C-alpha cells in the first residue's frame, strides 16, 4: 500500500511535461476549435514540479506505512514500532535519492 503514492508521484512526474504541452492542444481539438495552442514552460519549472511530485509521493508513502504499522500493532510502544519501520524508511530515502539522481544525471 505504501508504494502506491510513490508510483503515482513518479508517474505524474514522468508525464508532467507531456500533459502541460499537449494537454491544451488535445482539449482544443476535442471542442472543435480550429486553433492549436502550444505551451512551452521553462525547464526549471518542469524539473522543480517533478522533484516536488516525487518528494510528495515519498512523504505520503512514509505516512501510509507508518499508519499501517501503528494499526497492525496497537499495543506496542511507539518507539518499538518506529524501530521496526526504520529499514523501510531507509529504503524509501534510497529510492528518493535514486529517483532524483536519475532525474538530474542522465
């Protein structure tokens, strides 16, 4: 369950530039307008929004994983649950760094 927000963040980040540039053109073709619009945002804006989507996806994934861990063990002390979550948090941080590395170093 906690990997779904991460996958959604990566998917939105991957297709963001396509949605921004081709989305208005598709809407204009759908309504039957004879004009075509092309939006060309700055690469810095696109990369900043992509980074934000990836980080938000990972943050939501960590929150979902934490809530799930607390729900599965309601009687355990909080620090014991946090200690059990620590390897997964490290894995998610590694996935975030790997995704950002792939985004910036091609």
